[in-house]
């Protein structure tokens, strides 16, 4: 505690609950900067296994966005997104032995990173680091279902799955005041040719088509299919204008 009420100088002086809105807002900024990519928000993760000191438990909040991008354009898209992010983040991309890496500082000691995960996919992670829990993290919540729910059901039916309530709903506030939202479900068993089954919905021109990823945009909704050997994880997202 500072008698002059100076700002905190280390993350241990800011709780998880105080950092939560910064993390949620950073996810919205990333979605707004995504441009022509196909984003999908992952549910927040709170890891309570860390320790701030030998006498104090802590927790880490991590949120992520997967972005499907044309194969071979991952580095260019990372650089484009870095330029679109808020200037105060000082976001930049550097080339490492493992490939291009984006790094930025969203404030409140919240770190933003981005890297190609596989061909045609970039993963962005927003991480608080270990810090006191405080009043605990309260996620951005879920606005009522919109067109993303219809796009998800449409894709599930195309894959011969059973359309129903999504397995998860994840949201984040957009910079302009709207809400980015992802609904996700798992389809199993896998259709014989999932890319061919989804092709009519993509109008024959998907944003990404690889053995692991099929992604397209339809009526303003971004749809990303994660093609796994025994199942397909389908996400539908309404993003942020930006």
C-alpha cells in the first residue's frame, strides 16, 4: 500500500478480479483487429495451481482466440494485426527460431502473445500471470444468442450431426461497445468427407482449407471447423467491427 496512492509496480499488487476486465477487453481488441481471418474465442481458463510466495496462493487467468488464416499468410496477418492494436500496447512481431511471434502489453501487467499454431491457424493468448485472486474472476458473460447460433446449427446438420444447444458460449466486449461471441459444439462421429460437406455453406470458397482446418464466412458469421481424427469441433463467431 502506498501512502501516495501510486500505481502498482508489479502484478502481485493487482488481483485477478481487477485484471479480468482488461483481459476481456484485450480479447475484443484482438477480434476487432482480425481483419479477414476467421476467429473463434476459447472459454476462459483460471489456473489456481500457482503460488505468489511460499505463504500465498494465487491464480492465473488465460483467455485465447484462434484465428484461421490462409496458409502462408500467417506472418503477414500477425504484422497487420499488430499495427491495428492500440498503440499503448506497443505490439510488435519478431522472427524467432520457432517462427514469428507477436507480443504486446494490454496494461495491468496483462501480456498478449500470438503465434502460428499450425498451417492456417494462429493462436492469440492473453495471460495475467500469477496474482492474488481477490473477488475472483467474473467473465464477460453471454449476450443472447444471435446469428452465430443459426450458423452453428447449419454446419452441424451439414456434418450429419445433431443440432442442439451449443456445448459452450464465450463472449468478449468489442472496442466499439458491441459483443463478440463464439458458440461451439462437437460433432461425432466424423462425416466421411467433412470438407466436402461444408463446402456448400462456404460457397465453394473457404478462407482456409487444410487437413486440420476448414474455415469460412457466411452471412456475417465466421465458422471454424477443427477437423480431428474422431470428431469435428465447430465454432461460429460474430465478431467486432474494425
